[in-house]
């Protein structure tokens, strides 16, 4: 088995890391302190397809 990530997986990892650093990290302290759910951040995640199960077409 090849355990090295392909370019697609590396791009996904990079995108998620950048999103977390830019959009989530600056607000974590306040969200935790105030027990808030970050609806605005979640809305920003939707167009990036961070939700849902990714299943190959052949398995559907």
C-alpha cells in the first residue's frame, strides 16, 4: 500500500489548514469563552465543500 498522499489530498489538507488559520483560529478564544457556535464560519465552509461524505461515483 502507498501511504503517501496524492496531490488532491495535499491540496485539500492545505486548503483546510489555511481556512482554519485564517477563519477559525482568530475567534477560538471568544467562541469558547462565550460558548458560541460559529454560524458565520460554518457558512464560509459550505462553498469549500467541507461538509458531507465524499463517496466515489462508482460506489453510489
